[in-house]
C-alpha cells in the first residue's frame, strides 16, 4: 500500500478479500486502524449474477442448477461452488471479527446502491469522516443497464457508467431452484442480520 500522509485516505478495492481466509490477519498486521467497507447483495441474486458473468466468458459450462446442487432430487446445495459459497456472508464475517471489531466495518446494501446511490454514498462518506460531497445531483439512472451512473463531471468528457460486464440480463432459472436457494441462505442471512445489526430485507 502507498504511504498515506496526514489528511489523506488511501482506498483499495478487491472483492476477494472478504472471502479469503488469510486476508483479515494480513490486513490487521499491516494496519489495525483500517476501515472496511463491504458491499453485499441478496446472495441468491449474487450467485445468479456470478454465474451469468462466467457463462458470458465460457458458454459451454453446465447449467446453473447442475452447479448449484450436489444432488437435485434431495435439494442438497453444493457449497464448494464459489458462486454459492461467497453468499454465506455470516461465515466470512466470523473470520474477520476475529481481527477487527464491528465498528471498523460499514456494510453497504447492493440493492440500495441501485435504488438510492446518493443515500448509500452518504453513509460511506460519513463512515470515512469525509464531508458529504457526493449527492443526488451526481447520479442519473441508466435505463439500459438498469442501475445508476455518474453524471459527467464539470468540464469532463462523458458520464461514467460501469463496464460491459455489469448489467447483463440473467438467464432464466427455474423457480424451484431459486426457492431452494432462498431456503438454504435464510438461516445464514438471519445470522448476518444479527451480527451486523442490519436487516437487508432479502427474505
């Protein structure tokens, strides 16, 4: 990490940190004062989105349900598949709480980031001790992508939107498969709500 001077904040984003067993200890050893921002979304939607991205790179992969289930007839979910495992947020948070207190975390709702980007960004700015500079006037809703984008900055060239890999339409997944996944995640979601003191409304 670069050296951070007085009055500066150094930020770094790597989605895999939250689910990597060794990450909390390594970050704690680097700086125990680090603030941690975790963006989470409904784990069922997250798993389907993960699959959609993999499918776009490799169209010959098995179907979602073949990967999600160890045994379809018994409804046994395959937690070794990363698309499923990543959404067990309570398990990953448990690992982090061995090194960092809950006060060092801000949990951002992926759903609210779409429905109220300025509100969630307000929480981020407060958490980091920054003045609220990013507000509603900085966003517009992109109908094609289905989520908010940044308006072009003063004197800037064009608006900023997430890349082509974001906002892809999801494949149709059988309703029973989605329902079984919802049931699988429910106890983990409830534990996560208790751990964070936040109800994300995924059920």
